[in-house]
């Protein structure tokens, strides 16, 4: 029982708000990625295509055309990808 509870907690913490997206452009030198994304509840956004900030570390395995699940949030005022994995 304890193990199951812990697993559920870990699962929901790691991808609590994951949003589906398609990568349209990626420019890691400037820390930018353009994603067509599904609604993002925590940012009160509908579906759209827009740019996000991303770190080179988070973006290193991504390329244009990839379908992803990601989390986004405001970091120091800039809307940023905070977690990402390929679908
Ligand atoms: Cu948006």
C-alpha cells in the first residue's frame, strides 16, 4: 500500500499538467522553441502556436516535427518549458 501511494505521488508530480504539442521551430542557441500546443490550464491559454523559452539541456533531444508532452510555466517572467518528453 505504501509503495503504491508513493508511485502515484511520483507519477502525478512528474507530469501533473502535461500538454500535447508539436514542435515547429527550435533555436537552442537562443533558448527558444516554437510549439503548436493544446490548451494549457495553468497559464489560462487555449490552443495556439507560440514561442517558449527552453534550456539547451531540456531541448537537446528535440527536433522540428516531434510530438511532445510538456509542462510550461512562467519562470522569471518568461513563459518557459519546464519539462518535456516525446509522445
Ligand atoms: Cu500559448
